[in-house]
């Protein structure tokens, strides 16, 4: 990746933000004319060597040099509000030895295509979907580009995959687009709709009562987001799709006919994350510093969501939410670099705080007993829940920009066939504003490097690791596919 990073600009999301805690609030643009475009595939990736092909599509198994990371003259990232006052430990000392206690978490490669910063990821089986500010959605299979599709407007902010061969994508222009995989050719994706549908939009526009005030002297239809979509989530039975937006609302869509059932003004500021949880509960996190719980009730053919409680109220923006696979824990990442969590069996009482990052948490994902947190400090912390405690197994570092999105799938093709002796292995994908996607193999039985959990809250937005936690973290450098990561 040396050649691909030197000429590329590393984008700081907060650099031109209208509201500092919304991470790159870009101007909302909307193109009324949309067109589906077929994206030509890149050449196949040669896994037998570490050299780039001449195609713009690259598969990289070589780690960028630290000189590239530290070259502040070649990148404006050092001027970012997320990094201007922080010197990361892995930038100070990139050496490690066999005596450091190596785990079984390894970097196995990178997917790079010079076309935009990676904002969204979704994994399903052996397929990986990547969304970027180039408006392209790329589909990868076995570390090779498999397919791609594009909409004429709207940076791709979120991707969710439904079980009926449908893909929902949320965009900067406030629209949700629906794609269907062809039954004849799995590489062909066709756009089958946009939310709200044109039919519903025209029908709703006929009634003045369907307009709500969204800004001073500006009204809009309640069924449409008038600002960027930040997050998407499907209900457990996949009958409902939830969309969160910077317009302070979340909306509920029925996936059978794409009808908007409900719009909820949920927060006083942008809604950054939404996740459909357990027991009919929905969780929302906002730039206003709160995490709210909403109770879903079915009313006839529609739904009604009622506010239940606020799990968190703080000065720092809430940036990411996740629920573990067993639906027993709710995790929340914030701009202070902390991960708070609440336990279902304790009636959603606060369980503790995970301190592993110097800068804002930008994404969270869970798998098995593992929790992954991606941050603006360019690192990914791997946590394992064991009983009531969380152990930090690894700090994965290979990106040269903020880690914006994560996705994870079971590793069935690994060297141990997905794990032996009860060990479960996973493939973790991390997308970054350095325009690359890294691939990691992680194990639930990796040796912990240290415990970094505090059972007290902290209201200081200056940074999680420095606030009551370890003053320095043993960040491990990223190596080639044959090395191990601490």
C-alpha cells in the first residue's frame, strides 16, 4: 500500500463539520434523477505475490511503512480535530518481539481501490459489500472484486443485507435504496426501489397534514428524511427496517411493501446510530449525548414506538451502538473514546466502561463473545466478554486513517477450519478513511494483553484511555499474513 497512500488525501470527517460532534456533516445534496450503473470489474487479484497489479484494484498483503504514517507533510490528517493533540503509542514505537505474548489475531490482507473513503461495510457468507463516497457499492468474494453497482446520488452511509436477496443502502441525500440480487446471475444487482417510494411520496404530498416543520420556515413530508441517513437496522424477523438520520428522527419501514409506518422525533440532535434489539426494544444514540430505549408495539397493520428510558446522558456525542449476538448486552461508543455497556439480565443497568482508545469511537460490531471497537485513533480494539468482565485481546493497527466501519463473519476456511477445541475464529473487515479495507483473522481464545475495564463513568470528553484508564496502550504494529498481532 505504500504507493497508494502517498498520493492520496486522508480525509478528516470533522474537518468541515457544521456541528462538531456529527463527524463530517457534508452538505445534503439530492439529485432527482437516479440511474443504475453497472461497474466494470477489476482484474483478478494475484495472491501469489505481494506486488500490485496494474489495475486500479489491488490486493495488498504488505503493511505500509511507519514513515508513511508519520509523514505529516503528505497528509492533512495531522490537522484533524481527532488527532491534532494525540501522539499514538504505535507511532512512537513499532517494534515487537516474541516475548511480547503474541495472540492468534492476524492481518491477512487489504482490499484497496482508489475511488473514495470507506464509509460502510456489510458481510454475508463469502460476500463483502463496501460503500464509499464515490457512490459505488462494491461486492467482493474471496478477496476479489465480484460485482458492483452504483446510484447517481448519495454517498453510501449504511448497508444492511436482508435474507431474501435484498440489500438496503442508506445515503447522504436522505434516501434509502433497495437492490435485488438476480436469481440467474448472483453478480447482477438491480435497484428495485427507493424509500420513500414515488407512489407514497405523491400520495402523501396531497394532504397538508402530512407536512411537518423541519427547520424554521421550512416544511417537509414526514415520510422522508430531509438530512443524511446515518444508520440502518433490521428487526429480528426482518419485517421492519429502521433508519436513523441527522434530521433527529428515526423512521420505521415495512419491508414487504416499503411503506413508511412511523416517524419518531427521537433526539435533540443528529441520530448517529440505531439498532433493533431484544424484547421489542429499539436503541438510538445521538450527538446530543444520549442513548434512548424505545418500546415497539404493533397496532393493527402498523407500529407505534414509545419512549421507555434513557440509558445515558452525557456531554460527548454517542457515535455507535451494538447488541451482542445473544441479545444480553447493549454497547455504546462515544466521541470520548469510551465504550459503555448495559446488561439485559440486570434490567439494562449499567455494567461498566471499556477504555481502550485515545480518540472517538466511530463503529462497533459484535461476534460470539467478542466486541470490536473502531476509532478515529486508527486502531481497532478486540474485547472478549467473559462472565461479567471484558478482556482486551488485541489492538489491531494497520490503517493510516480513522476506522469508520466494521463487519464480521465466521471464518470457515481458516488454517484451523474455523476453530478447534471449542475455539471460534472470525474474519473481521475494517473500512477506513484511508480508502482501504483490511481483513483480519481473530480468535475468541487469543491471549488477553491486559484488562482495560473501569466500572465508573467519566464525563471528560478528552479521551477514554487517558481518563482513568491506562495512560499508554501497547498498540501492536500490523504485519503480513504470516505474523501475529498482540
